[in-house]
């Protein structure tokens, strides 16, 4: 998933622990070499569970916080599987868009923007 998103964004993404200026250490599931793009993945499979929506919202909150807290961070990106798109219905998807969280969907081989899906 991370490789497909990196291809889509034109950068290499790797998991990495970050040490923030305040001394907090936090893991991100993907970050580019310059620390500008922060990525969280929600890759659940199988039957949809309402708890997946909580995971999406927690990851969105983490991305927003890190975008402000990490020195070079500019972009907050959430990559989800097809199953997880359900969690982005209603106000959750609207909030993500309003807050500037970029959302991509992994279709099994590539990452496409949520808005481009048909």
C-alpha cells in the first residue's frame, strides 16, 4: 500500500518513528525523506465493523496533530482499503476534506484519490 501511494505522490514513503521538538516520540506508517508528507494506513479486510470508523478518526486526529507538531510536515495523507471507505461517509469525510486531510483508496494495486472513484 505504501509503495503504491508513494508512486502516486511521486515520492518514497517509509515507516519511521519521529522525535518531536517537545520530546514526544511517535510512529508514522509513512513519511517522505524530507518529512513533509505524513501517512497513516487503514487496511482492514473482511466484514466491515463500526470500530473501523474509530480507527479512521483516530488516524485523522493523529495526522492533524503531527502536521502541526512535526517541524517540516505539510501534508496529512490517509490511505484506506475499499472496505474502509464506508467509514468516511457523512460528516467524517466532510471533516477530512475541510481539515485538509488527503484521502486515497488502495484498490489492490494502486492508490487513487477518494474523489476520483466511480
